[in-house]
C-alpha cells in the first residue's frame, strides 16, 4: 500500500486531540474509495478511532492521546490493508495524507448475472445522514463493521461499552441512563428517525442488537444534531438505525 503524507503541523486541531485528515484512494486507478471503514490503530492492533470515507474518499480520525499509530482500511471489493508506515502524532498535531488500498473483486462461482442500466441507489447510511455526521465527529458512532465484530450480546450492553451509557434495573428490563450535568438522567432514543416512548419496555425488546445497522450516541443534547432534538439543555441522545428489510 502507499501512504503519502502531505504535512504534519501543530495548531490545526484542538490541542486536546491529535487529528488525521486523509483521502482513501484505489491503488491502481487513483479514484476515491467511499463508504470504506478507516481506523487508527496502535502497535498492538487496538483501534483508537474509526470513520467511514465519504464520496470523495475523505475521512477524519482523532486520537485521544499522542503516540505512534498505523492506518487500517477495509471496504467492499477491497483488500483489508494496514499501512506499512508509522504515523507519529505529537500532542495537538494534525496530519493530512493519502492512503491507497488494493482492489479485490468479489467472485461468485456458478452464477450468471444480467445487469441493466438503472439509477444509482444511494446507500441508506448516506441517505439518513449517518456518514456525514460521523465525518464531523461529534458523538460516538458505531459502524456496521463494529457492530458485526462487537461481542456485546444485547443493545443495552453494546451501548454500555461506549463508555457513555449505563443501565439500571427497571420493570420490564434494564433501563439505559446517562450521567448529565445534574446527575443521572434518561436519554432520548430515536429508532430510524422516530422518537421512542420507552414506557415499561426495554430497549433490547424494542431494538434487538441483531436488527441494528448503525448507532449514534450523543453525550448531551447540546452535542446532538437539531433533527434529534439537540438543545443547550437536557440529557443525551441515542439514535438507532436498523437494517433494511
């Protein structure tokens, strides 16, 4: 793979984070690769940040701590790739780069496919704004790739693993809560853009993990987008997206 670094300099990113701005490209054609998962990983292979590349192949990754990292990327029709070069991110620094990955066509033996010209269909996570919001980086985003790899047995456990949500016993199942400015509070929950009324039913019953395609978790209402009730006050917001039927 080719990892071309354009520049490294302090001051572009928030001093509390170390940021990588990049473009993901096809190694052979040089064209942007969209909707691929790009991760910043440690020497031990632990992921510290992840993002989906957009239609221009652009992505943004922010590491909580300074250090030495590698890039990893995977996408449909492309070989999972880890950069050979190591990225040195001093405190408060930012970096721009190009990351090239090798295509790997998916072959299906014994099947004949006939294709007809049709209007290109925009992926659901692009249509509903998930990809754009994940690129902006406000909130915690759980991608389809992370959902597939997560060992969490349930939706409530998956949310608890984000470090932003906990649970407490409630009639009908565990209730999800967040720590707000005034103490623990119950976050607002949206399921496919529809606000849920939890009542006595648990989130695991209303949105089981195997039905989920992606998740957004906002620590406070001020962090959440206006379309999900973002305000200057109130508890956090959780947005659940289910798989297409």
